[in-house]
């Protein structure tokens, strides 16, 4: 597993912008990603990107609207997925 960046929320926000939103409107780590246009296909793309970029496995049970709603909620989910069992 890769070491998680110290500013995981910002790293995830950059990933979201890079993979899904091509810049666009300003976003913060608390921006509602669904209101910004995230859909089910985007969730799957984002999940794969997170697994590749951060070296964590995102279990199917973690793929929820709550976990993918903001960069902050994504960071909390990624930290849980990266934590030793």
C-alpha cells in the first residue's frame, strides 16, 4: 500500500477535478460532489482512480452516497480502507 498524503482531502479534490470535472467551477473539500454532477459512472471511475492512486482497496460496502459526497468524506473513507485490519 502507498503512504497516504498528509493533505489527503486536497489530494482527493485534485483527483476529482482531474478525472471528473476538467476544472470548471471552484470547489472546496466540502463541495457537494453530487450537486456538482457526480453520478454512478463517476463514482466507479473515482473508486478505480482512488485504488490506483492511493493503493487502497475500496470494498463494495464503502461505495455509498455518503462516502462519495465530498472530498472530506472520501478522505475519511480512504483512511478507513487503508487502516490495518
